[in-house]
């Protein structure tokens, strides 16, 4: 799964970057333009999105590299994973265990 994420060259984080730019005071339109411009360069040129953003002075004027880098942390999207699995009735041992072994789960009563 991580390899598939890496194939996107970081483009999956474009929404977080755009929202961070808006939070810094840019208009939605301007933030979109900056993100779109760099996203297209990344896509067409097979380049890393974060690297392009760091090299763009318009982007770094609003979001310096130390503020850009945390936006590319995939753990942000997994922050509720424990809660989700708990709601499904799964323990950490079940979902962090060997996924090649089938796990027998009893239906949960609601």
C-alpha cells in the first residue's frame, strides 16, 4: 500500500496543502492555482510534489518548508484507525497480527 502511495509522487496530499495555504490567508482560488500548477508539474514531469512546492517561492512565502513537510505525513490519515477498529470490535492483536491467517470474528450485536 505504501508503494502505491509513493507512486502518486505526493499528489494525494494536495488537498492538505491547499487548505494549509488558505489557512495562511491565501484566497481559495490562489491556493488552488499554486497547488494545481505544482501538481501538474509533478504529474507530467514525474517529479516529487513536495520538492516542487519547496522550490516555488510563492508557496514558500506562505508555507515555509518546515510547515510543508508535516502535511505529507500519511499518519495523519490513520489517526483514527484505533477508534475505527474498536468500533468494529477488533482488538489490536487481531488487526496488527499476521494478516495471512484468517481471523474468525463473531458478529457484533448492536
